[in-house]
């Protein structure tokens, strides 16, 4: 955090090119977050780029005593919310893009990998059907592995509200997955 705050101070002092550090460091996580929320690669590229533009323009409003990452994610989520309000959310354009986490792959059993991949694809489709407030919380928790405290800061909600959104999101996902399995 201290290192990032020093870079922010350099940027505010006129070294604008130093902002590339934040773009390089966070472009992947921001893109992935927005892609999982929108289901569209094109929208994710546009919104991720707009996130960095807005962050750069608002950098003088950033509280140097806080962490940059949650602030940036908050900008990305707010942009995505506004985008989704204007546009009906799509289901994921290419479900193959939402592959399972490499940590779950069993290289010794390809059949298990295929089953896990199919389950991951069904889960990704079900996540797209969640209301945005629940989708955000679930994605931040289970795709970005963030603690509840960080989720609450990013979403600008209380810690208990963050936990409740994740819990309700999981409940709804369970219902959606059961319906899908039953063919409804």
C-alpha cells in the first residue's frame, strides 16, 4: 500500500506516465470482474478502459490513507451497474472463456476435468442470472477470492450486508442449479 501511495503522489505531482503501473497491475483483475458481471468481452474491454480513465481523472479525490485496489474496483462496479441498467445483461458470449480455476484441474483424470468444466459452465450461466447486487458479491468472493471486509469496502456496504449478499447469492445459485438439473 505504501508503495502504491508513493506512486499516486508522484502522479499527482505531475508524473502522469506513472499511472501505467496501476493499469499494468490491475488491468487483468478489472477486466475479469467486469467480464463476469456483463458476460460480454466487448463491454468488459470498454468498461475496463473507462474504469482506468475515470480513476485517473479522479485521482486527486483519492484518499491516500486508503488502499487503491478497493477504490478502483468500486469505480469498475459502479460503471458496470450503470451500464447494465441501460442495457439488458447478456448471457456469457463464449462460455469457454469462463474455464475452471487451474487449481481444480486433475491432470491425471481428463474425464473428471470435462465434468468439472461442464459444471463450471453451468455455474457461470447461473451466475449471469443473479441480480447484479448478488452477482457482484459472489464474483468478488469466489472468483476474486476477496475477504468480506474488502467486499464491503468495494460495494460500499456494511460487513454484515456483504456477508448476506454472498449468502443470498449462493442460495439463489443453488436454486438455479437445481432447476437446471431438473430440466425446468
